[in-house]
C-alpha cells in the first residue's frame, strides 16, 4: 500500500511527527529487549531523516519566503534540532536495558515536542500563509524525496545549513544505509499495521 501523498508541507511534517510519537510509544510498550531495540532503530531512522529533510527543504523555504523573520525562526529551529540530534546520537547506540535509556528517551521526546510546538504554532502557519497550494505541495514532495537520500543516523557534529549539510549528508548516508543492513528492525508488516492504525 503506497503512502498517501501529503497535500501540503504542514501535512507532511505533521504525519512524520505522529509517526515519531508512535515509534517512541512502541519502544516503551515492547515486551522484549529485542523488540525495544528494533523500535529504537525505527525511531532513529525516522527522526534522523526527518530532521535533515526539514533543514534542507523547509528551512530554506522559510528563509526565502519570510525573510529576516524566517531566518530568526530557523535559527531557533536549528538550536532545537541540535538538542534532539545530541540526544538521538546517544540513544541510537544505547541498549534499552541501560538504566539511562528511558530517561534519555523521555528527554529526547520532550525536546522534540517543544520543537514540534514551535513548528506548528510559529513556523508552519507563517510559511503556509506565504505559499500557494501548489508551492506547498511541491515543497512537501521535496521534503519526502529528500528523506530518501538522507542519513539514517544522527550526526550532531555535521553542519546543519545548506550547502555544507548537503555535502555532509551525501557522505554519511551510504555508510548509514550499509550499517542499517546489519541492524534489527520491526517486521515491515507490523510497521505497516501501526501506520494504518494512525489513519
């Protein structure tokens, strides 16, 4: 079943946010260490790709269409992303059996929700107000396409601004994807079922 194409950039970002919450909830509710680790990998994969795709597509659009205000907003967004990336970097290799794992997951999700609130209340309304429906749909498609080529692990020391980030992402992505082959993942049918439960 092919994913529904988002109508706007706001919808694309919002759908990702719901999935990130779903994956974090699955880590918490998984019964075995093996399943917790699989869902940790799924969360890492989704959040790393999401963050970089925002930085490479949405933030430049905000700076272009909102001018100085857009630059100020994206500076705040990048600071928030950095806190999330730092936590994700530690979490992505930490065993869920560690005493530090769930407090770190909680901190990561708290930081992420602070960022989501900023995006939904500040960034997205202002950006959508400046974009036509067609421009918003095109930006959403670019956001989704960029996730296909983005790194799948957190690299918090990498640059977070185009064009330096583009170059760093192109170097990191193939290595991440090769290492992903060696990681444990939730069964694709289970992931698909969880996605359907969100609709």
